[in-house]
């Protein structure tokens, strides 16, 4: 169970679809209008250069196709802290989702440790990361990283029912050695069939 929570937390931090899961085993959730932007200062050491997710809408659990590119001018090493703020639109107002059991607006003190829980050191990185020579453990060396268009299966993850429908926005601030290195904003909508 702890490994599953760590996997879920890593997906959240990556800001790609993990927070977009259905609340019931027989439900499917659709994500409409996915968008993203860098929110760090000009010249931030780490940036996302492109991020494409399809189909739109995304059905979860289910298959999705993603492509991404990013760059870091500094090595990203432990402790690699992520401060995630998740908001849900309620009656036209944005309400911060609290951190409950590592889901919601949480501070993850060291993502490197979470990655080690999900993918034990010494184990090959999962596909398609392995195929493209992309790392899945810290440290992440300075350089350019590209994930060509790749297919993934997003599994069902049980979330509270109040967290499965609506409009959301998330902001993840990444700090390495107590210095902010990146910031990413993501917006998405959820609709349960």
C-alpha cells in the first residue's frame, strides 16, 4: 500500500494525469482542456519546453499518449523538494484542496526518496523511459530531456468522490538544495461518466 501511495505521489508531482482518476471502480473520468505553463522566473534553471497529452478528453483509467521536453542547467539532486498546490473550482471560486494522506496541496520534502520507493535503486527504469535512456532516479544531470510521443496506461486510483469532478489547477514549485529551480502550472477538468 505504501509503494502504491508513493507511486501515486510521484505521478502527482509530475503533474501529468495522476490527480485525474475516477472515484469508483465502474466509473470513467474524462479530462477536458489540459493546459500548462512554466511559472518560474525568467532564466529559471529548469523548464518544461513542451508537454502534449492526448486524447482530449483523456479517459482514466485508460491509455494516454504523452510527449514532453525539458531542460535543466543544474543537477537536480536530493533533497529535491516539491511544493504542490492543488485548487478546485467551487461555485466560481478557487478553493485550495488540503493535503490528506499525501493527496492534495502537499509538500514533498524529497521526491528522490519517493522515486526510490516506486522504482527500487538498481532496477531498470520503466518503459518508455528505459527505451529512451531517460533517468528515473536522482540525481538528474544538467541537460536536455526529451520523451518522444509515447503511450502510457493510467491505472485506477481510489480518490475521495469530492475530488473526482470539476475544474482544477495545480502549481508545482521544485527546490533543490533549498533553491527554487522550477515552477509548473497545469489546468484540467474532470467529468465522471
